[in-house]
C-alpha cells in the first residue's frame, strides 16, 4: 500500500484520538504566564557587557509616524518584519559595561509601570545591585532613557553612581529660555529633565564628544534625534562595539530605509546624516552595535545593502 498525505494524516488523527480517549493524562504542567529575566551577556575584549531588557510597548500606529513616507508604506514595512502593520511596537534595551574597574550603566530605561521600567529588576536578576553601579551615562534626555533615574519615591535608583551626560544635551534641556520658547506640548521634556537631574545638577558631569567618559568608553557625537544625542564607543583589546541609542527606532525599519524621518527626531536631516555616518562606520569597520530599540538583546552587526543597511543579530552563545 502506498502512503499518501491523506492516509498519513488519517493515521495521525486516529493515533491522537487513541491518546486522548484511551490513555490517562499523566501530567498537567501549569502555565507560568511570565517571561524569564531579561538579560544577556557577551564580551568585548576583557569587558563584560550585559544587555538589559527594560520592556516593550505596543500602541496604535500614529498617523504620520514617518514624516516622508505614507502610512501605507510604514504599515507595509512593519508587516515585512512580521509585526502588526497597524501597531507601533517598541522595545527598550539598556546596557551595562563592567570594565573590571567600574560598572557603567548606559541609559536607565523608563519609569517603572506596566510593561516597561524593568531595568533595575533585570539588573538584579543579572546579579548587579543598584549600589554596584559606578557611572550612569545618558545618551539623551527622552523619558524612556531617563525615566529610571529616580524611583517612585523620587530617590535616585543608583545612589552611588556618578551621572554623566553630554554637555550639549544638558545645555539644551536645562536652558530656561529654550523651555519657555518651546510649544506648551513640548515643555514636558524640559520639565522631566529638571525633575530627574535638578536636585543633583552640581554633581552631574557634563562631557564633550570624542572624549572618554571612563577608560575604554568614549562619547560619540550622534546629534539629530536630540541636539546632544550621544553614542558610546566601547573598546577593549582589539574589539569594539557602539551603543548607538536612538540613531534608529527599529533598525529593521530605519536602517533599511535610512532616509526615513521618524516623528521622534528633533532635527530630521541631521538625524539622517548621523544615522548614515555611524552605520557606514560600523559596516566598514565591523563594529558591533547595540540599538536601544532593536529586538532584545538588541545587539549585532550591520552590512550595507544598496541604499540601506541590514541588521544581523549577533550569535547567542552559552559561554562568554
């Protein structure tokens, strides 16, 4: 007798029926209804790097999310990645670098609540307590990057850490004249910066681009998304990686289409120039990148592909 797809399916169905009707169920495993702690480690030279999952949000896709593309084109781009075309799905990944001498946290994530604000919790799961952090370095002052500076009690989450920011970013958001000149709807960002940093303003270290913030980590100009948006180049031995913050939103969308202008970018043309320059550099020099809004663990490499770039997630390994 020849075996056809129909007879095979019929046999499978019969076997399934026998299993469900003729034999007792030996075990019923309860659903966990929770994810494992969100952290992922890798090495850059002698440095140990830990990606920390702060959370994920999904909301209705804003009209005009990309200034220079139609909503239909944007929907198609998200669908191409297997994401809902009518939703804006955003992930958030902070990063810790242990140089052996210092523990540096790059961005603090969102304020805790809902599905985000999990940086401190996942740090603890990774064996890093808030008091272990020596330096908190901020890429820029948007709320999803500085919301975790203070907890619900308004106390500093990382009490022993020196806060390091770009002098350009500080100069913009802490300028009263700029805040007063901004539209009412845009003043929330200025007010948040004051709440998070104002009480410790005299202790915040303001740094210049192309200068080391600690040995092995250099602040890199990445302006456009915000005036002082900063990437961080991590170098140890002969290996390099760059935490590039928000030079893209999802790199599967904006690295592939580097000319697209997201509504979050304050200076769209400068953001495009920065995006291309840093992606070109990473592709040419094979620098590992970590994006703030890439799918977790948000780290890998880019290769040039026509007018855009493909993001290639780094291989996950069980050993460092």
